[in-house]
C-alpha cells in the first residue's frame, strides 16, 4: 500500500473462526485494519453508516487530528500557511506537493491569469439561465460544460492534465463572478492580466461601468486567507464524491462538477449561509441569546445552533480561530457596525462557558465566522457556498490527481445490507387486488 507501513496484524473472530488481517499505519501514526479479503474469506462485509470508520484510500494530501484540533496540508499547519502564504501558493502546494519559490509563484500567477477567460460562446449560457438562478446551480453546470469547450485529448498525458488543472483553477473563479453578475442583472466584468488571483475575483464581482472599484489590502488579505482555510479537508463528502466520480474514469470537469453539487448541501458547504440566517432570526426575535442557548439545549426542540460542533473536530476548529480574526479585521476596515457580529460574539461566549456545550465538544467551527466576513465584504448570502467551492477547488483537484495515480485504486463500489422484500413472484394485473 502506498505511503503506509505494515505494523503487525489484527485478529477478527467470526463464528469461532479466527482470521488475521494486516495492520497498517500512516506517517502520523493513524492505524487501519486491511479488510480487503474479508468478504472473500467470510462472506461478511462491514456495516459503517456514513463511512465514519472506513478508510477509502491512502492519501498524502491532508492530515487532520480532530481531538487535538490539527489541520495540515502536505505537512504544513493551516494557521502557518494562512499567516505566510497567498492562496495560489497553497493551491500550488496541494496540486504539486511543494510550496513554490518566488519564480514558480510568479510563473504560476501569470499562467492562471493567461487562462482566466472563458470561451465567448459560454457567455451565452449565462444569458439563458432563468433570473435569480442559484449561483451553485450555475457553477456546477458551467464547470461540466468546460469539457465541451476544452476537451481532454487523453487522460494519460501529464501536459494535458496540467493544462486541464490550470484551466479549471483559473476559469472557475471567472464563472463564479459571472454567475453573480447574472443574478443581479449587471454586465459581466472580464478578468485583468495585471491583478492578482483574489484581487481579480473581487474586481469581476464588484467593478461596474459606472464606477471603478478599488480594494484595500485588508479585503484582499482576508479573501486569500478564507480560501486557504477552505482549500482541503481530507475525505469529506465532496472530496469523496470527486474521487468516486473520478474512479469511474470521468474527466476532471465532470468530477469537480459533482463535487460542487455535493458541497451545495446545507450539511456541508451551505452551513455558513445557515449561520447568517440563524443570526438574523435571533435579531428579529429581539436578540435574546440566553433564550436561544436554552432552546439549543432542549432535546425536545428541533432547533440547533448552526456553526457549532463538527463531525471531525472534538476540540476547537483551528480554522475558526483564523476566521474570527479575519472577521474582526474586515469589519474594522469598513468602519461599519454589524449588529449580527455582536450577537455572534455573545452567542459564542455563552456557549463556550456552558457545561452542556463543553461536555459535548460543541465549539464554533469555521462556518460560524466566515459568513459574517463575506457579508461585510459585500458578498451576498447565496454566494457563500460558491466562495467555499473556489477555496476547495485545489483540494478537489489534488484528490482527483492522487486518485488517478493510485496503483491500488479501483472504481468506488460500496456494499450494502439489503432490507427489502424477499423473493416473490409477479401476479398478473387482472388478479391483483
């Protein structure tokens, strides 16, 4: 197995029969039992809803320790990367395995700008989407449409894969900005060769023929860091979908489009939008945070605090620390007072001090503050998940490329426990009751 060392064996006892399977360990000490031959030898499969205890691959991209609140890309701590790198450096790291030097970064930035335009015929697609189409629907459809305008000649040639990756990484931000302009009925703004990756995106979003926008360094810095903290997150729902679709031999465009659709779900990428909606609801009801805390603790109530807790992190989400700092910096730079921030900070403080949340490890996650930050930057609520997708794109690409190169890889095909009817015969329609 790639990147894993054999660390002994594990015994599994089935119906008075003892079976021995290899035990493997990753570079950070994570251990796994290789049950590849379990069904063949016993006729049994494992039952693991949501695959919470199942390792679907060996990966060298991202390491997470949820108990200790650790997130690393290619060995680098996410906080370290956010403090010292721009987004395109982290994208380069995830896709190529190492951080770029000064010359490589400049060349990569130039290459991304060079391929930032989309085919003019694709502009027609935007004109024919219904008014107020959700940007995520447009983004996923346009992503897969890229395969018609920029087809892969072959999935086996490194140069062609590199070009496809570059196009995907560069053009998706253009598509995202164009989808926003379409939703508000404004003309599209083309990318510029003289702007950085993040500054280009902000310009395409907010520039107008009537007024030329300029962006302060705080906004550009915040966008860089927000995209960095979303860049990858191990085998999450959307990354698993990208790998699963890619395992069937589908091209990168189709795989990324599927990942976008998975991210769209409110339990995945849509969570920061729901945080804003929750805070707005609290504000509309008078801003009584204590009442909200009690509702969240009531097991009979369907209400849940959005932005608290995480499937993986059982301590504080390391990305939330960065997001909170960025939120305060952006709000300070705009000289605006957002009452939702006051509610958010009071909610966080009281939840963290409450034994109910402490005992359950329900700390604020990355979604709690990112929505507020995007809101202050002028990005509308229905674009929040699109921003997530732009940030997660290099991670999806890296996961897809690693899957393609995996010598042990095969098509994703989970098993199931069948719970339907047993065998029965068809009754002719004339005799059915």
